C-alpha cells in the first residue's frame, strides 16, 4: 500500500510484558504469523496476516511493564510539524519525533481528553500492507468522556472533515480525509468504570466474530461487549490476557440501515 494521506490511521502496535504469550494469543485469535524480532529496535516484532504486515508487538520500555495497550498511529508528512500542532492545540508530546532507521519517524502523544496515539512519517515502512481483510486492521474509535476536547484537537491537528451521527442514543462523530471516513469518536457512557481513561479502540477484521470471541475467551481473553450485529458488521469488544483492549469485526455480516450523519 502507498503512503497514506495525512491523518489516516496507518499502523498499530502494542507493548507486552509477555511477548511470546501475546504472539500465541493473537496467532490463535486473528491468525497472525510473526517475523523475526529486531534486537536493534528493541525486539520489535511485526505481525502478518496472509503474508502482509498488519501490526507489531514489542516488549515494554523500562518502567512501563504491565501496561499493555494498542497504539494507533496516524500518517503525517512531517512528524515534527505534527508534534508542533499537537502542542499548540493542548496535546502532550510523550515521545519526541524519533527517526527509526530508514523505516520512518515516529512520535507518541496524548490528546487533551487523555487518549494516547502515535504519529508516523513513513520512510521505507509505509504502514499497513493490508486493511479490512481477515487479521488486518479495519477501523478505530476514540472513546472519551470529553468529546468537545477531542473533536477540537483532532480537527486542528489533522485535516479532518467532521460528521455527527444522527442518533439520540449515542454521541458519535466521524472524521473524514477526502472522501474516506477514517476514524470514529464515541462519548463514553456511565457503563465505563470511572477509572478507565480515554483510549483508542482498534478493530481487527475476522471471518467469524463469534468464533474469534470463543477462541479469545478460551485463551484467557475477556469479552467486554457483544457480539452484536450492526449496519457496519458483527463485532465484539475484548481484552487480551495482558489487558490490552481491542475489537474484532466481521464486516460481511451486517444488519439494519446505515445511520445518517450530518456535516459539522
């Protein structure tokens, strides 16, 4: 796949104290295979679905053991310039832009309502080699209790056009890059325990949602929500055995009318 337009989700990775355990779990649940770990880059290990690079796992940095979570990276033509916009708009740069060999330049940040995300300026590594195919990334949503903060920040840092879903039951916004909807934002309800901070929920594609959930739970994962069928697909929210939240979705099984959305 080519370098993605600015603001498009382009890569995902996660730190795991037990990397081998994470590899076993995701290989069984999502069908991933894994490349060789690179000691030069902190034992960063790429995951593949159907031979295409779709994500990576890595041991935690010192002091971050036991804090497994998926990190979604957004494409940027200039990571340093994006880091500047992050600061100017009330975000926090957690890791300054850092060149990773000839692969590209990365940066980690936190938006004002608390969700952590990454920025990726592609070099030889352009990001996902496949999307919306079994085992690959499909979609992501920012879950936040302060949607106004998140919306204002995201639309200032990235060239998004925003649409609000017309649904009295949920406060849901979508972010477009050009003609493509690339990200969602959901206001967290009281169903979320107060100690759960804002986060970005990453969806991976599966052939059969129910079977994927069954495999995940059997391997020590926790079912958080679903499975349920929507106009977008049949999906479920899970936590893996090390506590990293993610969702699975079968985009071929749909039900109901697509909701309407209006430009903001």
